C-alpha cells in the first residue's frame, strides 16, 4: 500500500517510524516536507554557538510513560538527555511569584495576596457548596473570561489571568470558550492555596515537576532521532501543490497513492484541494489560530537565575508573554560562559491578523525585559528571531462547528488528518506522538 504522509513534523515522523515497526516496507512510504529539514513545530536553530527552539520553549514530559520512553529511545536514550526539575516563576513587579499563581500567593505584596486569597475562597465556595445555585453541580461558564472568575475569583483574574491570557490570545477573553482548559489547568486544592498564601511551599502542575531536554541539537534532536531510519522516504524541500481524490486513493502533486495522511494545517487544505466542497473549504479557512515570534537573546555572561521559564503578564514588561532560560536546559545550548533567553511573542494569525511584527519588536522586547529586571542591555550580544505561522489553536465560539465540518469531510474521503494543526487540537509533542502511533497501528492492521 503506497502511503503518502504530508509533513515531516513529529506527528508525520512518528507515524512513519511506527508503520515501519509494524512491518510496512520503507519503500511504501513517502513523506512530503516543504522545509529543508524535519521538525516542524519542534524545529531548532543553531547560531554562533547558541541553540534555540523556533516555536518557543519545549520540554519533554507527560503522563504516558510508554510514549515518552519511545521518544527518548529514538533520540539516543537517556544519556542523550538532561533531566531538570521545573523552576517556573511569574515576574510580578519586583517579585518572583511561584507558578501556578494560586500556589504563589505568599510571594505577592501582602495586600494583593490577601485580595487574591479572599476572592479565591469566595469563588471556591460558590462553585462547590451551593452559594451560587446556578453553577453548583452544573457546567462551568461557557466563555473563558467568565470561567477564569468562576475558577479563580476576581483577584487572580485581575492581577494575573486576565493580562497574561490577553497577551497570549490577542483577543477579548469572552471571545474564547472554556471547554479546552479543564485538562490543562488543574484545580488546586483549597488547602494548598491557603498554605501558599502563608508562605508555605506547595506544588502545582506536578506532572511537569521533572522534565527532560536533549543535551545537543535543541528539542529537534527528538525529531531527528525519530527520522533517523526514514531517509529514503523523506522528500525535503518538496511542498505539496495539489491533492486529488482518485478512485479509492489519492494523487499528491500528480503521483498516485493508496493512503493519504495529512499533518498540514487544515487552514491550508482549501488551496490544495480543487475539488473541495465550498462549505467545507470555508469552515477550514475560517479556523482561527495565533502565530508566534520566538526571539533568542544571547547574553555575554552566564549569571542567570536557576529558573526554567518565567511568565510576564503585564504590559510594562514588554511584548513577550514568557521567557525560557534555555541555557539552563542544556550546557550545550550556549557557549561556555554565556547564557540565552528564548522569548515568545504571539500575534494573530491568518488573513485577518496584523502580520509579522516589524523590526521594532526586538527593541520593545529588550526595553521591557530590562524594565522587569531580567537583563542589562549592555550585556546583550545579539538577538535572532524565528516566526512560526501556526502556533496556537484558537478556541473561539465557532471552533467546534468549523472543526467538525472539516474533519467529517476528511473522514468521508479517507483523508487521515493528524497532528496539532492537522486536526486543530491543542496537543503537546508527546500527545502528538501517541496519536500518530495509534493511527499507524490501525493503518498497519488494515493493511
């Protein structure tokens, strides 16, 4: 069965490698990739001895140990990785606040910490003891702005959640739904929040407490490892120009295949499928997403805090919503005696968005980081930017209907959609790999 895989990101690569493991001949596989190397959203870049990840700070963690072990094995085994304990903070004025915010109330100025705790307790009681009959036992609020107050209260909403999420999503938060956050934002036990407000250390997001990162090559070392035995199947620098249904199979750029798996963004498919029904094309094209500028800041010293990453919720801290101390992840991410920051700046993607920020972005970024006390301008060696067109799925109120129309059509014509933007799902790398391997096993069984 000749199989075409569109895209050599981690989903396409994991699918192809698992098909090989399931006995599919390598000669039956063809992977089309527009870029000159594999990796997609897991891509990395090396410059003047510095290595950084082009789609923001990645880490390897998760709850599925089998998937994690498979990724590590593909990329050289445990000896090829550094293990790190998460040390994440929120920069709040001159304070370093533990993350998540509700586990760091004791790090805040006392009056703000009190305000946040009182509102948190009030919100907790309202949704769990019946003080708000309309929410007790019922579904959470449908829009994200209301959900934040329902879950955290007005204090945390005003001081952290609202400004931080507005930086990320670049929209009014009421334009977003709340149904995507339950698995990504665990509910902290009330007793932990109270303890934290007294200065006792409590730990949130424990599934991230220890993570791994490749020692060399950035996060894309994982993609390269998965791709290590796929060479003859890879067609790099080969963009997909046209897809057509032919009988029970497909043609890709005029070449015939029996099976087609696409990890390309759903929003790109209308331009590749001349026979796509108009209403499906409209649903695909109208799916919303955000783009990302990742900026490396190279420093001429290595005296940086022992943190993993830091959230920057406030406008006066500049345009970045998060910085990663990437040189803390691996000693090979920066030359000896040097350090690096990886800064993430989101912008609205798609035709309705403003487009990539101009060259003044770096100046605004460095000014904000200096004002936040995170660097000294004279110590900056250089900056470098990378732009990722599809970075974040936007869960607006039309998302479910548009996505369903797109995927239902794909299923009806045996086009297997896969990957973060191939299915418009907010998945981390480990979840992408697991779903790719599951699909590969299903396809291999169908033979």
